C-alpha cells in the first residue's frame, strides 16, 4: 500500500511555484499620487497657518516662522472675554443652523419626493425654478432684504437671519434629495402597498429609512452652508450681539488697543469655529459619501 501511494503521489502533476514578478514603475500612478498630495497640502495649508498663528504671542503676530513658536493659549482664553460676545455668537450660530436645517429638511423631503415620484405637468420646470432661486447673488439681495425686514421691524432678530438662509438652503436640499429619490426602486414602495400599507405608511416606514444616507448628507450640507454664511448676516443682524452668528462676531473682534487688529485672537476664534465642523465631517464621512453617491448608480 505504501509503494502504491508513493507512486500515486509521484504521478500527480506538481504545482509550479508561482513566480513573483516585480511591479513595473508606473509614472502615471506616481503623478496621480503627487497630484493628490499637492491638492491636500494646498487645501490644508490655510488651516495649518491659522492654527500656527493662533498659538503665537501677540508680540510675535507677524512672525513668519512656519511652525509654532512663542506658543501661548492666551488667545483662546481672550476670545471668550471682553466685548467680543464670542460665546453668545456660537449659541446663535447653533440655533440658526439647527432651525434652518430642520425646516429645510421637513419641506425639502416632501418637495423632493413629489418631484421624484409624482408625474405632473411642469415637473422639470418646477425643479428648474427651485434651482434658479439659488442662483441669485447674495450681494443683489442685501438691499431689498434689508429694506423689507426694516419695514417689518425684524432687523436684529432670529427670523431675519433664518428666513433668507432657508431660501438658499432649500434648493440645495431639494436638489440632493430629488436625485436620490429618483434612483430608489419603485418596487419597495409597491410591495409595502400590497402588504396593506397606505402611501403615508409606505413613505414613513420604507422610503425614509432607506433614504437615511441621503437625508443625512443633505442635513450636513445645509448646516455647513448656514454656519459659514456671512454676507446677509452681517447686515440683517444689525450688529446685535444677541442674534449675531460667529462669522459676524469674528469680523468685529476688537483687542485691548482699538487701533490694532487682534489677528491672533481672530485666528484662535477661527480654529474654535472650524474644528467642530472638521470633527463632524471626519466622524460621518462614510455617511456623507454614501449619500452623495447612492443616487448616482441605478441598480
């Protein structure tokens, strides 16, 4: 038996040892890598310089050293002191951004679903009008909005800041969600109706859970756009610290000497405002990317 087994094993074809081939040098891959590195450095360089400047002592404001030198954290403590009202401005930005995001999502979800699912005349014209509303430059709207809210006595109020931001956030929300709803399979909603669900129940129990990535993406984009808005807020807030967002508060920073611009404090405030947004994007980047790409492929 042993001899037979040995002959059988020797009769089997031996597997050839795989030859490892060296990868050829690809100049295109190297070029793509260098391009990505340059883009990342170009995008992060302003933020890096802002962090470095925020850590400098006031006496070394204009030092051009490209790394932290004469480090101090007094700038971060100073922005919450004095007459800058930075803490209140942070609360105002959170309130305005949250309200605009919630209202834009409530209205945008139903509008996007109607545009994507319902068949009616002029559907594409409605979508075009919604997108056209976001194309008006903010500079052209400052004067009429200022006059309108001044006549109503709303200057320096939350509603004067929320309503214009909502008008710019809604087109973005509708556009993102309509493209997402369009690519969702009809069969899921029809199957829910066959099982006895009403149109409202099918929308609430089937469509919304599946559309969660798109909803999350739209909400993040709307909140970021409102958080960074400055032009309209600088005029419609009427320099009232009780409603002014952080963008307006930072632009009005004053130091101990009114003739000297507190650059280091402004940089410290910029870091405080930017870091939470960076953390949110890093934590939820997968949801954001999946929401942006989920409606791009028909499956």
